[in-house]
C-alpha cells in the first residue's frame, strides 16, 4: 500500500452557491475562502440520482452530483442544480469537499462508487454519515474530516497515508490498508488474518450491545469495538443486488467463493415494480427502462443460480411486498441481527431485532462470510414520557425528533437509537416500526425497542409464533448511554416537514396559512402498514359521512406495503371506502418513494403531502414534497390543503387563506436514489 497520498486532479468545493459551482465547472481553481459556505447535509440522492443508480458499472460516474441543490442566484440556466451530466468526470476533479453530514440518506454505495467512477479519489467533509463513510472505506476512497489537508494537497504536498486513517477504527484501518473490503476478505478467507474479537470482562450493557455480544459469543462488547458480527438474515433488493454481484465478479473473477448459508439469504423485487406505470407517457427514456428491467433480470438469475429465496413480483401487479416490511411480517425475531441493502432496515427493530443497512460491497461480502462489519456505537436513549395525545401518532413523533438540535446537527450519527417510556408501551408494533424505520433519517445505525408483551402479541397474532421473552432481553440499569433525550409526549402535536429535508419539522398548528396540494401519497415502507391504512380509512370514512370525497384537483394514492397488508385491508372492507372516496389504490412496492411509481410529481409546481420518510430534493419527482402522518395525508387529500384530521373535524371544510409555494427551482430532470 502506498505510504503517501498526492492530489492527481482538481479540487471541487461543493459550495452552497450555484455561482461558485458553475465557476469551478467552467475551469476556475478556487481557494477555500473563494468557495464560501459549503453544502451541509448532502444526501446520497444528490450525489447519485436514481436514474444513475439503474446502472451498476462505470457509467454511474457520468451523473455524480447532478442532483446537488445549491442556493439560487443569477448563474445561468442550471439554476439551483448547477452540475450537468459528465461535468465532474470531464472537469478532471480528484477531490471533493463538503460540510457537515456528507452522505445522509441511502445505505447504498452507489453514491461513493459514482464518485470513484467520475475520478474522485479523495473525499473530505466536516463530518460523514456512517453508511456513506464505511462504503467509501470499502471502495478505497481516501477520507478525512481535516479540511486543512485540502490546501496542502492543492500545493502539491505528499500527505502521509496515516492522515487519512485518523477517523478509522482498527478494523477500518486494516480494510483500507488491504485496498478495500474484498482485499481484506481475500486475506481473511486464506487464513492470513483473523477478524478481531472483543475480550472484556462481563459488565453492564444496553440491549443493543447484548445482541452484538451474544452474536459474537463473548461476555461483553464496548463502544468502539470493531468487529464482524454474525447475522441471522441477509437481504437485498433488485436496486442493489446487481451491483453486489458485479463487485464479486470484479474481485474474484470466475473463482467466487461459495455463498455462506444460502438459506438465510433473501432477495426482494420491490423497488422498480411500478416503474412502467409512470413511464407510459414517454417521460422515461427507453434506455433507462431497459436498464431498470435488467436489474430485476440480474437478480433473478443470481437467485436461480444459487437457489435463493426470492420475493418477486405479485401475480396481480407490484411486488409481494417491500423488503423490510416483509422482513418484519415474516422473518425478524427479537434478539436477532439482520442486515439489508436498504437504509430503512431498522424497521425490524420494532420487534427488538438489531437490523441495519449496508451497501452493495458489504452485502456481497456478507454473502461470503455470513457476517457484517460493525464498530459498536454508542446508544442514544429516547425516553418518551407519558402517552401521545389522541390523534398524534408515531410519524408525528418521528418528525418532532428529527427537528431537535441534537439530531438535526448530526450528533446522533451512527448511534443505536433505543426508544423507551410510557408512550412506547402504548404504541402498536406497526407504530413502533415507524419510529425505528425513521432512525435512517436520524442518521443512526439502528433503532431498537426492547421486546415486551406487545411484541409477544404481534408475533402470536400476526405470525402464529408463541414467543417467550428471555430474561436477558432488556437494557441493564447500569448501562451507559452516549446521550439521553427526554420527550414529554403530552406536548407533541401533529407535525409536518416542509420540502427539502425530513428535518424541516413544523407543528401543524404553527403553519401561518394553509398550503394547497396537488398530490397526496400514503405509502412507502413508513406509511403502508396495517395501522397506517387503518388511519387513512378512518379519515376517509368520516369524510364520506360528511358528504366529502377527495378534493377536486387532488390525486390521492394509497399503496399497500405487502400482499399481507392488502389481504387484511380487503378483509376489513377498507378497499370499498377507498374506492368510494376517490382514492387510487396501488399494489405493493416502493413506488413513488424512489421516484418509480404513481404518486410522483411531474412538475416543479406540484405540491405533494406524503406519508413516506424522505423529501430530499428530487427524490420523488421535481415537485415540493411535504411529509406528514397517514392521517394528515388523508385529511389533506379531502380538504385540498395541508391540514390535520383533528383540525378538519373541528373547523370543517373551509376556504382558507392559502400559501403560494416557492416554486422557483426547477428540478424536473432530477430523481432520488433508492433505499
């Protein structure tokens, strides 16, 4: 391995200003001072948009940063999105620099892989999201949080490699020095190296730490221990599986080792099963559609070759279900460790499983080894005092948490988020899944709820399992927490998040005026469970009783999370109410949440209220997306403007003063990334 690192190309400052970006792309070399404010919280959707992620080869590099949204100024036609296809690759950039929380969002390594393919070899930021940082290490990108290195590199200095290892744990350093994760695994499989094992005396642990320790068969783990943790389940979906397959072929050629325990390996076709429905108008180029179909074909070929369980397309259209929704409904159990190629894998934490998202590199590696790389993180305890008020749900609580400074500023990055308290005890497992699911937006590694009587009820009634809770399944009273957030749930009301980021939380009661909407969407893994559809049904049934259907000019889509949810809703008679109210009901799949199904916006002027988890720029079309609870989405669909169900029942259907949304930035050519 090289002893030093030297810059072989230009520096690209990922500035918040369109004018600064445009100058750099035109060939100017800027200093740190000239670059001005750097973009914070750059999402993976902005680094590599969905249409790029349909490729799993070097063509990804053509689209790096084309989704990057900057402050609008007078710098030409690119407006708020100054990076055009191939601009970074053709600009000769080798280093890019950003602000805080670089790489938030998806656990997929398509984003750092796109950077690599565009010629970027060094990434520097004030802080990194855990999944993105780990994916960079696995792929061999040099990383640092020391911005002073940029000037030294620009001056031609040779920087010791150790400067790029300061933020690595011991295992990460070994992986980097091995040339990436597959280099490390080749040494491991040959017997040259053995992964580290903690050797601590017994002591107090949190519930999450206990799961890791038991998987490793050691008495105790501590924060900072770098390990490969054996997992009970490994699952992937068609958006990522092909890239993982290609990485294996690239690393091992025709000598790919046998897959470890194929019975515990699952694949799902759920992300792109509705893409045809939004492409009939010709808005998606034929080459893009061919690429999307190829993803599913590659995964099906892989599953057939290795005799793997594939949850594929449903007979009636769509898919059997969203991957982590089905994992909770059919597979996950308390105390298990689970990895999936989706950042919302923590969904399974609702039943006390330690579930976290990984990228294609780590999934391909886990196929061979049966374990996943993990640095034991600290745990943030979110203690929810008292019960939530009537009409306030887990989605409102999640949006409330996301706008708190500790989380908004990125201090929960990579942590285990453990939820406890009276409010949790009174939440159903479906509602708990909303909390653990949106730990992905918090930036945590996983979300956990200690299993209890509600967990036992869920497993018995939903899955026919008589599960006995083990005495160890709790956090020790003396366990150490990195941080404790205390929430008085009596003070939490209905929430929404304004367009651009799920952390833009606003109490519905604080909106100065109504926001008119064009589209309402109740779906995605976060908003398509039984309880979510029940909430929408109750709102719509009330509306019908008052003589109201979906408002004129509003398109309201409801999407089931799985065929199991569809069957249950139909048995309850919900489908009749949905039809009578004027709702378009969709078969299961990720759909609009990944800009690949009905419910996406088509123009920048479109305003959407959605029950999904993310509203990053361009993720679900070019429009402006607000986030809300399923009940808020349904109430807004009836009213034609954003409103809570309680407010609608109290005030009735009125003609409000309506906010004219800010529609200056045209993101029509942008799209979000999966997972």
